[in-house]
C-alpha cells in the first residue's frame, strides 16, 4: 500500500512544467492582445490625421450671404421757423420814440374835481377867509363843499359858508371860512378837501350854522360825503 503523503518526483516535475507553460501562454496571449489593441488605436489615429490633411474633393465650403441692408427712411422735413422781425420794425431800433398818448378823458357820467388854488404847501393866514378855485366834471345832483383836515388834531372841519351854485362842468369858485385862530399854531399842516355831497351828506350839513368862528368838526367825513380832490396847506399868522 502506497503512502498518500509523498509525491512522486516525475509526476511533480511534469506538473510543474505544465503549469509554467500555461502561465507563459497566458502571458504571451495578453501581450499579443495588448499589442493588437495598440496597433488598432495607432491605425485609427493615423487615419484621422491623414484625412484631416487630405484635400476635400467636394469643393469649397458654401459662402454665407449677408442679409440685405434695410434702406434708411427719408428724414422728416424740419419745421419751418418764422422769420424774426427786423430791427427796423420797432421804434427803439429806428432811433425814434412815440410820444406818450394823452390821458383819456374821464367817463361822461363819473364826477371829477380838481383844485387849482391854493397850491401845494401854500401858507394861509389863520382866521381869514380865502378863495378856492378849481374845475368840475359831471357834478350831477351833488353839492361841492370844502373841508379842512387838521393833521395835528385828526379832525375834519367844515370850511365853507354854504353850498354854492357850481356848474355841472367847468370852473368853480368857493369862498372858504379859513382856519380858525384857535385851531393851532404857525406851521401846522392842514389838508384842504373838495367834497362831493350827495343827499345823505346834504341832510347833515344843511342844518349847521357856519361862519362867525363856528367850525363844525367831525372825526370822519359824514355819510354821503366823498373827498374828490385835496391839497396840503400850512397855517401862518404873518401877513404876506
């Protein structure tokens, strides 16, 4: 009976040779497969390079046509600017100036009054009558009366004797009762007023006694009495 633990020398050698040959064959096959793969890759790369440098038999590449350029629209006409006036159109440029137009005449039905005398800042003797002159337009139903306003006392004094007969249009003259000697002092300032008196004003003034050192005084002009003209005068006690 043979022992199983021992290996026969000849069988072991043959077995080893067969194993070595198999490994060698496998190694050679792998190398051959690797070389074949490398050859295939090299042929592929070389073929692509040759094709890249070969001329194209199909002709030149197509030429791309540029899109048509749109025709610009015609510009709109600019607005017409009116010509500026020449310098000769104005009186300043021509060196001539027009004379100012005269003041318009007062409306026909509106009363208007002026005082021609006494003049502005004229000195008037106290306690002495003086004459007042002026013009009137469209007096109508009004009376024309005189007042003196004292700047120092802030009072209005009735300064005529009566409602005089004054024309509707034209020149008028009224005698004033003057400045009372007890009113103030030399150099005092007064304002002489020509007043239009309607019916309400007449009812207040007609019942007053005037003259002989009677000078009715008012804090303001009575109702219906409207100042139409005025001039500043100065009290004096030295005869001129």
